[in-house]
C-alpha cells in the first residue's frame, strides 16, 4: 500500500522540535515524511543531543515530478544561518519559517498530500500581532474563511469559539453565525474522519451562564443558536456552566466541548490529558495537525521533553 506522505514544517529553529522528532522517528511509522527545515541546523542539534538521523535530500520540484517512491525521511533543505545549535527566539527566523510554510503549502496545493504538521512556533515573534495564531495564519494563506481549532483526544476534545484573543475582546466576537459555523465544521469532520456523528456540549460565557447585565450573551446569543442547531438535527446541548461541564459524569456525555474562549476549555483539557492531545485545524483544504505545546525555550538541549504530542500528531495522520 502506498501511503501519502506527511508534510512537516519544523517551525521555530530554537525549539524542542528536533529533540522530539529524533525520538519519534524511531517508532513504527508507515507514511513517508517530507521534512521542511534547515539541514545545517538539524545536524548541529543532532550532535548536541547525541542523535543520528538519515534523510534523503530532495527539493519541491523533484517531489512534485516523482510523487511516489519516497524514502522514509525526505528533507527539503531551507537555508538558515545560525552559529550555534540553540539560541534565543528572535524575529531573525521569520523569513526562514515563512519560506518553510510557502514550500509546504505549494506541495499541498499540488496534491502531493493532504496531511500536514507544523512544529511549535513563537506567535509573539513570528506573527507580530497580525494573526491570533497559526490557525488564522494558515487560513489566510489558503483563503479559508471558515475554520475551527480542535484540541483532540480520543476520549474528549475541545474547541474554543475564539482562539488566541485577549479576554477583553471575547464577548464582542461571540455571535450565532460563528457558533453555527464551528458546529457544522466539527460535525462534518467527525463524519469524514471517524464515520460517526459527534455529540457536542457548548458552554456559556458568564459564570453559571448568568449575567448581572440586561444583555446576556448566554440568553441572547448562545441559547438561541443552540436551539436553532437542534432543529437542524445537530446533537448539541447548552449553554452549560463551564465550571461543571468537565466533571466526570458531565463530560462523558460528549465527544467534544465548545467553549467561548481559549482558557475556558484548554485549561481543563490539558489538566485531564497533559501531553496526550493534539491540535487540529478543520476547514482547511488539508488536515493540519500540530503538537499541543510551544517551543519551550527553557528545555532546549536538555533531551528531557515529552514527545507524546508529536508522536500522536504523526500517528493521527499515518494512514
């Protein structure tokens, strides 16, 4: 059986990505990997971490022309000049990361694969407040208008209605259409990926879904949206109080919980599963997955970071 390759952008050069990658590729992986990164940087970090890696040097044109018969690990070498194996995260890597994404999107647009992973990236230095996160960055680069960020675990997943948004702006971004769009995208993804319908719980915004103001997002926006979705036969419940929805007997009713803002659902999901979760963007022209952690500068070169999220990211696409 010919497996489609998994296209991987390594991401921020000064991150724990390669430390994790060196360990993960020793596992049984059926799909070829197209790694987009700097050869010099890989070799420098491999030396520090006392790891060995074998890869086939290639280029986008060669991959597009050949398409099949790829090696286990195929490296597209992107130039990046850094004296030391590890350094501080700065904007000096922005051009390098941008080039890596451009190559990856080009391969995806040429139907080399529909499976994509990106390593951790510093939102502060790379996105420069232009995008809320890599989810929005990729949506813009692929002209995608409707998308959703899912933190996935086979036992329970979550989706924040708003992503990396300062809390003072959250209430302004909550509307019925956004709730409709997220539920529809998630429902379609579950059907396509798992061949089943998804049971969704939706939190309120305010504590206990109550507000001391005359206007209540829970009563005036979230509840009517859920009522409409139910008439359209979507399996949704809510608005549900965020402080109790993650209790064991409550969360077991759902496959996925939609929250109104990032930490409302990401804090409990990471408390429950720690590194055993992956970040999936649905709605893009391809399946985008990333490990559910950042560059982790404090752990650079220590070879002690947990590789489970990267392993799960690759396993999710290894079909």
